[in-house]
C-alpha cells in the first residue's frame, strides 16, 4: 500500500492570505485526487490529476502534479473563511488508492 | 438526488454488542466502500465491493463484516463491539475503480463504551 504524506498537518491563516499544502509519496502515483471535507460531512472531490506536470485550476485553487508523479500541491489564493476544512489527497497505483492523513485548514476572518 | 445515504448518524454501543450500519446509493454505481476516520489518521478502507455478490477486505477489516446482495445496498456489520471501533464511518460509491470519483455519505458516528 502506497504511503501518502501530507503537510502541514494544521494551518491557520488570515483571510486574504495565500497558502500551499502538499501531498508526497516515495512511489509513483498513477493518479491523484484532492478532496475537501467540512465538519459533519463526507469528503467531496475537488480534482483528479493523472499526467506528470499537470496543472488544474478551480477558481482560486490551483492543483499541480509533480513531473515525476510522486508529489502534488494545492495552492489557494486569497483564502476565504469558506475554504476552511480538511483537505485530503488520495493516490496510488495498480494495487489501489489510499488517503493521506489530511491538512486541517482554518481561515480566520 | 439522494446520492449515498447512511443510517444511523449517531449510535452508542456497549462493549460486546453488535450492530449494522446501513448504506444505500441511488446512482447505480457498481463500486462501494466502507471507510473509518479517526482523528489525525485520515480515512482507512475497511471493506469494498465491486458489484452485487462480491466483496473484499481493505486495510482494516478485523471486527467487521459486509454483504452486497443488491447494487444499491452495502451494510457494514460490527460483531462484538470494542472501544477500538469508536470512530466515524463513511460509506462511499463510485462508477469505476481506481481514479473514479468517490461519492460519500454524511457519516455515522459510533461510540463504544
């Protein structure tokens, strides 16, 4: 089973600031997904990336897949309180996909 | 559109009791999953199913059982509940395996005392 390391574990910033969170593995991902989970709810898919070097944008969120397909980042521009939540990456290969432990993000007004 | 529905949302069990967490989906997805989520530990896969009549173990299957008699339903059975099974349980479904999007229920919070 592929191990996914997410960093930082916790992040609290002020509204309007920019931030980046990371998802890394020692193995190559065949695909990688980012989910956001709000309190009391199940995770919701934000994006799937499959090609090394791929960049996808979702409004103020930018997702990047590393060239070697071993890492991914999520950058949020001008963070808003509505971005608060647990951000989970899910990735793996032919033997299945696993979740990282997540980054708890709090955006303070 | 209901998506994935889990019941109950909350339950308290005594050590040694048994119970079933219900999960149903109305998207005609073949793939269904049960995860548990513990603080700081992410989501761990308990069991999954690739279609009616077919189930398989995930990372942490001990103490649990599942069945899949229909495409829609995927109940999770806890036998002889233990404090270590205190967790939030999520059911999910997907149209395909691998990088297919997972659709989650709202979760069932279980406490074993």
